[in-house]
């Protein structure tokens, strides 16, 4: 019976340690989100300012290259 209670104590101790770690992690993540919020806004503004230009339409050479690649894949599957 003593062995059972020793195992029970060890289980409670381990679960308590995990619970404490998770609480500390939640507090630290909340603190980090509050501290880093101004930087996140700056990064969003920078991303909006840096718009990507639309891609140029594919040329005939690109279409021919794609057709050759498709043909090569079909030939290798036979």
C-alpha cells in the first residue's frame, strides 16, 4: 500500500509541475504580446506600404516549356 501512495504522490507532484509551467508560460506569452504589440503594428504598416507589383502574363516560351514538362511527365509514367 505504501508503494501505491508513493506513486500517487509522484503523480500529483508531476501534474503540479506541469500545471505550474503552463501557468508561467501563459503569463509570459501574455506579457510578450503586450510588449511586442507596437512592433507588430509597425510591421503591418510596412507590409501594406510594400505592395507587390502584379506578375506579367506568361509568354509563349513559358507555355511551350510547360507543355514539354507535362509531356515528359506523361512519358515517364508509361
